[in-house]
């Protein structure tokens, strides 16, 4: 093994990762009602102050009662992006359909602060999880007990929804993933300036509950609810005059997924300036390539064991030297996945990213293993989309290894509404669970020693460097506006006959730097030697899925192999090919008088079995729909909380507004 030059730091990081992982495992395995022990929020007071630009300043005051020992403080998850699906009736966004969405609505968060009037440690840690921001308040070296008070403040942009007659603030106060109960929640909503709330509604309880809580319009409007259990939500709806706002636009982005001639200068000065700008235009991207390339060479190359086959792990206790990089080994076909590696973890080690499709494949894997059943209840048509019923079984097959932390999180999140549940219902509350599950997938790969640090943390940490070139460009334009305009107006300066102004060359070079850096930042996460061995095993198994032939598969093993390996085929995008192979196996078996059986974890629309040939398409359709529905809420798409029939006409419910998230003790 190689020696770490900073053993104490390495030990501290390992202990921290282990502690977090164990905590997440305990959290995932605990019953929902006991997720944060006996801790509770005795009173939450929230003040929303809307501004004319459609944003909101939020102040949350928690009276937190810690009854469990070893707690360090509180944690709050705030959704900053949700799925967005406009409808034909309202292209600007309404209560979108249950299908997949290729767009997201973003609520940029800023001005974050935390304090504790009761004197508890209030050290603030802010972590970006892609579509959510996690605020952790407290000190890892100090614990808290008894009654404490915390005050969180932050600002969210573009949260209002324009309706035909007014502007609506439809917001999920708690989100659907709080791990502690709330005795009392009091909310005020204030409009921009002196604008008063003209209509108010409030819903609370489990997701999609239409149970109403106290709501009084005015300036401020007041809302209140009591006795909210774990995972229950509270949503408030406030209508205000359109004249109170100057901007009610939504920040919608594709998912997935930035004059004057100036003062006189002498020819010699112009020559120097032109050479400097050309030097910047050519040198900046080269420097970015060299600097980031050196960083990738030093930190971003995978480790490998010296003297062992690429897909071989050392025996327990065996000391083997490692090195970074080296020639990519030839992939050897492997007929089974790496030992004890789930489809979600395989997807994460394969491309260093915990993706939504990895979570979709996890749902299929849980069904194959007997934890749930998937039944298609509605087929896609001209005027409707496919839908599925998910039913909790909890009957794992004999020999099942049990649930990993992220698998328990996914399972609990799916059935937090009860069982059975429709896939279309999950669209409106699963985003918080999805973010937590992805975080736990990264944590599991670190715990297993495949990465030294979460790949997502590495990308985020170095990704902030990509903004530096933009800052330099804007500073150049702002502080040197005259020379900027002058250079931009000329295409030949002091004898240089250029096809484009030299400043444009410089600007193009600088603008290319962040894209070069972002491209190379993606290559910075590095696998450990163990991780590289598992990767080679993964590649070998993928090769098997890509090259397997029906003649290689025994009839009596066909159904088991097909079902067990299908979730992995989903991760690799080859489910359709995998299904066609077994359609051929089933055809050959029938000709020989043998029945290979049919999968029972997936029930076709209308009952029966559609055949192995179409099974891959059915599973791909389910996976795509799941990936598209796990992040969305009706409020994120601009739907009204008062319903189509006006105020009092129904349509609103708990969890249906903008925003999601949760929280608890840590």
C-alpha cells in the first residue's frame, strides 16, 4: 500500500465518513416515526416577506427540544430546483401531467444565516446537493440537550406563480421529509410594500391531504397548524394583487443541466494592447489546459494495484503496492456483477455519478428481490401517459443480504404515502428523498473504499474555480469600459490586419477557460485501487450483457438470470437487448418442450404477460417515467393552490406547492 503523507488527516476523514455513514444507516433502518429519536419541534414560527421581483425572504425560528443524547444541532434541507411540466391549458405552467419532464424550475437561494438565541452552537454548514441545499447548524465537537432555539434566514428567488386574476404564493412550509414532529407551526406572509394578501388557504397532514388549517388574509396573512407528525407537511397559499409585483417570471431551465470609440491611444500603445489581447486569447486556454491538466494528472487518475490482474482485489491482509494511472487494461468478460454490488452502486462506480436512473434501477432491483411489486395500470395513449401502481410486499427472497442505507431511504420515500401508491403521486414529493438517496449512494462508495471522497464533493469543491474567468472578464469590462469599447470597434490596430477585433480574441479565449475547466473538473474524482478493480469487474459484466447469446443460457436458470441482471441492464442502457436475448431463450425452450416461466415482480397493463421481447421496452418506459417524476411538484409547475373553481373551489393540498425538503437532528 502507498503511505499517506498526512496520516492524521486521513484518519480524521475516515472516521468522519464512517460516523456519517453509520448515522445514515441507523436513520434509514429506523422506523419513520423514530427517525430522530424523541426529538421534536415544540414551535416553529416562519415569516415570509415577498418582494416585487417575485422572491421571498424567509425567517424560520425553531423551538427545538432535544431528548436524545449525542445530538449536535439541527439540519434543514431546502429544495432549490423541482421538475417543471407546463400543460396545453396553461403553457406558462400549471398542474402538469404525470409524465417525465425535461425542464426544472429553479429557486436560487442566497443570504443564508443561522443563529441561536438560546446560546446553542450555531456554526453553519451549507452543502449543495444539486436540486437542494442542506443547512446544518451546530458544532461537530459539542452536543446539545433540552430546549434550544435556532433562527434560520435565507432568500429564494422566483417563487410566485402568476394566475389569471392575481399572483399566488403557494409554498410548502416544511417539505415532506422532516424526521421530527412539530407541535405547533405559525406562519405569516407579507406582500411587497403595503400589498395585502387578499385570499388565504392552508393545508396540512400527509402528502395530498386536503385537511385545512387556520388561514386569515391581510397584511400580514396568518396561518397555523398543530400536531404535525413525522413526514407530514404544511402548505400555505396566499393571493396578492398583480400590481404589487414587477417580475413574476419563473426561472425554468433544461434539466440535466450560463458605442463610443473610447479615448485616443498612440499606435505603439495600440500595438502593445493588441499583442496583449492576442496573448490572452491564446494563452488563457493553454494555461487552463496546463494547470487543470496537471491537477488531473496529480489527483484525478485512478489508483491501481501493482502486480495483480486489473479486476482482482488483494486477499484480506495482503499488502500490495499501488500506482496512479497507467494504460487502460483490456476488459475481460465477467458473467456476474461484482460481489455484493447493487445496481445503484454499479452505476455510481461506473461513471462516478449517482444519477436518477441509478435510483430508478434500484426500484426495479427492490421489486426483483421481493420488497415491492410494480403493476402498470395505465398505458400511454394520445391523451394519457403511462402510470404504475407500486405495492409494498416486504418479502425478500431467501438469502437476500438486506437493505443498504440508500435502499431503505428509497423504499421509505416511495411508501411514505402508504401502500399501494401510484407512480404519478410520487412526482410531487420525492425530490427530497431522491437527493438524500444520492448522497447516501456516494457515502456507501466511500465507505466501501472505492473513493477516498465523494465524487460529487470533489466536483463541487473545484467547480467554484470555473467562475474566476468570468469574474476577470466582467471586471475588465466594468473597470476598463472605454478601452473595451474602443478595441471592440476596430478590426486592425497599429498595423495589425485582423479578421476580428483583438479584444474578441481575448474574450473568446477567456470565455473558453471555464468550459475547459468544467470539462477537466469532471475528471478530478479518482477511484482507489479497490475502486479500480471493482470498475474493471463492472466493465467485464457490462461486456457480458452486451455480448451474451441465448445459446449460452440454461433453460432452468433463465428466469432467475434475466430478473437478477435486468436492473443492471437498465443502468447500462441495454435493457431492451437483454430482454430480446431471453425472448430467444423462451422461444428455444418452448420448441424443446420447456417452460422458462414469467417474471412476477412486474404486472402488465391488463394482466397477463406481454412476452420477454417487449419486457425491456416496458421496463425502460417505467425507468424513464420514474426518473422524470421523482423531482416535481404541482406548485413548481405554476399550479394554483385555490383550484380551478376559484377560492374555496378545491384543488389545493398538503405538499402541492413550490418548495420541498425536510430536516431533523444530527
